[in-house]
C-alpha cells in the first residue's frame, strides 16, 4: 500500500505541473509567417489567434492571394505551437513521449 500512496502523490504532482503548463501555454505567443513575412499570424500556446498583421502592399492586390497567405501563416504558427507544446510536454514527462493519437488536454 505504501507504493499506491506514493503513486497517488506522484499523480497529484503531475496534475499540478500539467495545470501550470496549461497556464504557461496560454501566456506564450508564437508567430507564423508567409509571403516572406508579408503576412503574420500570432497564436497563443493553446492555438488561439491573438493577432493578424498584413503588409499594406498586399491590400491593393487580389484578395485570394491575401486569403491564401493568411491560411499559410496560420498553419505555420500552428505547427510551431504544436512543436512548442510537445517539447514542453517532454520536459514535464521526463522525455517520455505520449502514445500515438494522444493529444495534450486542450
């Protein structure tokens, strides 16, 4: 039973660390860019869009190009957020990777 108590204590510590990591992810901002920096999208660590910046030179062009660049910048930022979250999770779990298909709790 001593092992069970120790396991429960470790689980509670892991849960507290996970909550702390969630707060840190919400606070971090990561930028993605496309069109050689003409479009930037900023996401927080949870993937929520915080800002979009479009270079004024694009505003006189076709809207389809701007729309495509926004999507590409968002996808770039999202990939960076996922890498960042994965690295933070590895720190939390001591380098043990999550099983395939298992996502962070957000």
